[in-house]
């Protein structure tokens, strides 16, 4: 009887059973989010190259953000927590790229803000105009950060740590508070990307540090240590949805090291040159689509019972 049960479990579970065990659930979430950070840059560059000048780049950006809004709507209605969480991530990604980033692109062009050129590599842009404009959003980030920091319903370990150690509690959480995982994940995705964009942009600014300042190098090494610590923790997760939501900031924090390395020209940022690396980027995109399709179908799982 036990042999029949083992055979039935093996045949019915298949690849899904394998994927909902550590370290695979955390590793898949990390890789999807990490690679999507690169492909987001590729998508923006391709949109600007396909519709240059007064073309349809902003119309396509609006459509991209609207698609993200549709995904958020679908995710907020979805009863399955795994699918809703992935809907939230993709919604946040499309909303950020389509509406947020291209809003700064439009503002930079409309205000005539020049790109910041790299003094160490003549003719190469160090910081595009839209990111210089993005720095003006620091006040909005700070205002919303206060809300999240004081929110008694938060489940974020980062905010809970500050609430506990700085005695910032504003009351007991409501045990009947219902969480919508698509909305939470979408907001987390947008906010974490936004936060670390601003951290790097102010770090690059010559009035704060500068991209070749010792402080910037110190931040790079601390960032690597932080990313490795979070990654090691992520590899131990058993719960699929928690692994996804923990994997988003982990991958973005790890991506900061890539951004800094690219700023120092340690390697070729091939994702910013789709005309030269078309097949490599196409392969990455196909792989991410396949992984996302598979990940969204990974079953909910607490902790598997293992035979002794």
C-alpha cells in the first residue's frame, strides 16, 4: 500500500512537487525578479528605439501601465494566493515601467533636462535625464515611508524591526484585518524599486558622495553582504507565497550591486544593448515567461511530510 501511495504521489506531483520545496521555491522567485530588472531596462530602450522622437513611445508606455493595472485588478479578485502574489509582482513591474518611469522620461524631455555625462568615459551617459528628475520624488517617498513605518497592520519584517526597536508601535494589529496579496505585492514591487533607485541616485550625486567616492564603494560591499544574507535566508523558505514576497526585495537589493558595477564599467551591461545581444536577451525573456508560467502554478505548500 505504501508503494502505491508513493507512486501516486510521485506521478501526480511531478515537477510542481519539486518546485515547492526549498531551496527551489526561493531560488525561482529570486531569479525571476532579478532577471526582470535587466529586462525592464531592455524594454524601455527598445520602446524608445522603435518609436523615437515624437513617435508613440508615451502611448505605448501608457498601454504598458494600463496592462499592469488590469493585472492588478485580476490579481485582487483571484482566490489563489500563489497566483494573486505573482499577479501583484507583474502588475507592479508593468505599472512601474509604463507609468512611473516613462512619466519621468516625459518630464525630463519637457523640462529640457540634459543627461549627465560620464567624466571617466567621454561620450557615455552616466545618468539619464529621467533619473535626475526622479530625484525630485524623494519627498513623496519620505511621506509615504512614514505611513508604512507607523502602520500597525504591517507584516513587513523591515518595518516591524524598526517599530520594535524604536518603540514606534501605534497599536495592536487587527486580527480580522484581511490582506489582499496582489495589492500588497504590487505595492511592494513599486516601492522597493523606487526606494533603491533613489538610494543609488543620491549616492551618485557629487554633493552627497559621488560614484567613485569611498562611501559608495563601502555601500557596494555592504550591499553585497546584505544580499547574500537575505539570499541564504530565502533558500530556507517552505511557504511559496512568503518566498515570493521575500524574494522581491532580496533580488532588487542584489541588483543594486549589478547597477553599481555597471556604473564603474566593470562589465558590459548587455541588457542595455538589445541591438547587439538580441538572441541572448530573447532567450532570457523566453526563459522568464516559462518560469513565470510554471511558478504561478506551483501549489500552496506549508511543509511537506517526509518519510523517515
